[in-house]
């Protein structure tokens, strides 16, 4: 079933009076259905993470920068992952240690000499262009200079999503921040696109994985299959993205109707977490789990209780609670899929209030002005990434 079918089914099951009220609300939205479509687009964007089938990650870069070390560090974790507990109503997927998600590609520089060097360079570029995501590895101890910048530009032209791993960062000592900053400046990238790591010492790998999912959400399931030891971190990536999307939807001034795309985000978030833990569940089963957790009732309680603290702007309250309750639902689902334990109503209520307060405190930094949606999602994402996973 496609996500649009799920939304249609949710709409058809609403009482006639509620549908009439929603239709009237839609007519009052500036731009008519435009605002509604924007909300649906937010929900659909999140669905890519749960339903994505992309599974080719190319680890690329010049020779001797640590590509093999990174590959081995990812696929050979120090600790054997624990078995996943069974959850009623789910089917366990067969896992394979030979999923073959990662491929290593040596990329000769743009100054490769002779016909042989040029042929090798073309071959490397063709291989890289077939990937769904590229991790470009540079040697941080040597720095990022003009040859590295030229290689980055050439690979960027392929149109494949890409992040940069600045390896061997442990060798630069106190120059850590300066080396990373110079690399960001030389490559003209954002701080979230250059990830300092030490593949040898397994440092920065979790940040690298989270950035990979953020850059190309559709590789989530493939990474979870290949790297079971990192499932909790990958589940966190699903939760952060889902809660940020829910917050952006809650921020949109569409009375009554925003619960439909928020429900869509929550359903796909639960589906995504299930797939991280190698379970196959249906859309109907995901919706059933959400109902079991009683998210709607706790969300209304959170809205009432938090509205008493200093009279925050309505947009802040609705965005914070939409993000906070969705994050709490994600943590509850992650606990269930990992250990088979369902949070009690009291535990879920406390968790939802805590996460909602955390979201609101972060949004208060924006003042009383209404921020842009991108700014809002950045603030929510930062707060969620600072929030520890529940045990």
C-alpha cells in the first residue's frame, strides 16, 4: 500500500461532520490547498526513509587515505550485537552478513598522468556514478588542498549525494578544530557535510552513519541490515527526522487537519524503526501500535499542561508538542522492537512531557518571532540529537 492510500483511508474513515469541518478549514488557508499539499509533502519525504530500497554506498577517495580501515571498522564491530527480541504480530527478516552495501573505489586525482592514469580515473568515476551515496575519504593529517578540492568538485558533478569523511583526525592533536575548519572552507561545504573520524580507533563512526542517513534517507534499511551493531543509532536517525517533520507540520497554521499528515509521519516513523530492527509490519499494524501507545490522548494532556507555563506563542506550543510527542512515540517503539517491552502509560506520559519541554526550550531561543520552516527544523533536530535514547 502506498502512503497516499493510507492517507485516503484515514480520510474516508473520518465522520462526515469532521470531514466537512476540515474542508471548511482548508478553504480558509491562504493559497487554498497549497498549504495542505506542503504538509503532505513533508509526510511523504519522511516516508522515503521507511520505504527506501537504495543500497549502494561507495567509499571513495585517493589511495592510502584509510578506505579499507573505515570499511573494516564498519562491518566488523568490536562487540557482537545482541539478538533482537520478538514483538507480537511481526515477521523477522532473514539477515545476511554479506549484504554488500559498501564498495571501495580508488579515485586517481585529476592530474593522473598517461593513458593508463586517465583510463583508471574514468573507470573510477563510472563506478562512483552508479552509487546511491558516496563517502569521500580524505587524510585529515595531510589536510585538504587543491588536488583534494579538484577531486571533490569532479565527484560532485556526478550528481550522487556525497559526504566527506576526514580520516586520521587523531593524528592532528590540538589542531583538530583548525584542520576540520580549513577542510570545510576549502571544499565550501557545511559543517554537517564534513565528518572528522578516526577509522583506526573507531571514532566518529556513529556521526558518520547518522550523516549518511541524513544525506540519503533511502539507504537506512540497507545500513541497518549490514551494520546491526549500529541499529540504535540508526533508529535515532529515524526518530530525529520524524519528530522534526512533525514539528514543522505542527508549526503550520492549519487548524484541525494537521493531525492527518502528523499521523502519516508517525506511522512511517514506526515502520522505519521496525525495518531498522529487521521486522516487517504493515501500515495497519503500525497504526495499531500508535493507538496502543495512546499518543493522541497524551499529546492533548501535554498541550494543556505545557500551555500553563508562561503563555508561549501558539506556534511554539504546537510545534514543540508535535515534535516532542512524536519523538517519545519513537523512543517507545524503539524500546518495544529492541527488547519487547512496552512502556507503561505513566512512563510514556513522563517521556512525552519531557521531550515536549525540551523542544519548547530550544524553540524559545528563537524569540517570539515566527521562524522559517528550515530554521525551525534545524532547532528541533539539534534538540533531538542532544536528547539521549531511552533505556
